[in-house]
């Protein structure tokens, strides 16, 4: 009785070449289908990482302005009164806001609200300073976005009426804000502050002072694509 052995047959070079080409085409098709979703996820993640801190910073800026007055808000490295409306003339790199708080850590009074002993009204003493700091120097724009910092400075003297900050007081604050202040948000390309008066019917002829803020932030994804988002808000402040 005899048996016949059959030798096992392997793949030919042509078959392996065809299989490799088909696998490459399949991978390319899958990559082409998934790539847009990866780009979308990257862009979305970049926007969240950038705009989250920007939104928080804007909320804090609103809170600082809300407890101040129109007389206690100044803008610019050379302090000036906010312009009437938002726009190119409202662009600034620094905001100083006098608030009725004490920012000196004496007897655990840091952040304590102050009041005038005679009138019971707020007593203004300290300044909250916001400033844009460029990482490369120059102005803040779409090409060179800046970092937004916040810090506080205590004048040491409380007054019943808020007053603008002086250039002498502001200069050293801006010089050291990047090291002594708190980084609030990165990639800010624009910061505008305006001050206008809103007529108020039935308010005994007293108009309502309103501080308008506009801030723009830029996000950049892994594909080096940029996205610009602008925020605008209005804060009613006291007129004294």
C-alpha cells in the first residue's frame, strides 16, 4: 500500500504584492475617513483650552468693575478715561479699577470690604490691575497674541469716592505684573473698554453708567489653523 504526499503550497510574489497594495489602499481610505474627525477633535480641544480661561477672565473682570464706579476705572499705561464706545479707539493694554477692598494681609483682613465709618458707604482703597503682556514684544494682534494678567495693589488710604490711578502708581505695577500677578488667559488678541451712559426712564433723571468690555481670544489647533472668538459684555456701575 502506497501513500502520496502533497507538498504545502506557499504564496507567490505576485499574490503578496497584490495583497500589500490592497492593504495599503484600505489603510489610506480609512485614514482619509478618520482624518477630518481627528482635525475636528483637535480644533475643538484647542478652542476649549483657550476659550475656557478667557471666559473665566472676562467673568472676573466683570466682577471687579461691578463693585467699582465710573470714576475709579482708568485704561491704558498712561491712565485715561474710557472712551464712549467700543471700537479701535477703545483698544487698550491695561485697565486699573479702584475697589472698596483691602489687599494688604494685616490681621487677616486681606480682601475685606471697607466702609466709611461716617456715611456707611464703600471706602475705596485698592486697585485691581489687568494688563496684556506680549511674549515676543510689540502690540497684541492676530499675529502676536498676548497673555492677560491680573494683580492687586493697595494704596494704603481709603476714601469715600473712587479716583483714577496715577501714572506713578501704575508704572511699577505693569513692570512686574508678569511675575507678581496671576496669569488669567493666553492668546488674547484684543481688549477694549468703553464707558457710556444709558438713559433710564423713570429713574428720577439719573442715567445709568455702563461699562462695555470686548475681548478676543485666538486658538490654534495641531494643524496650525487659527480660530478667533470675540466676547462682549456690559456691566452697570455706580456713578460716583
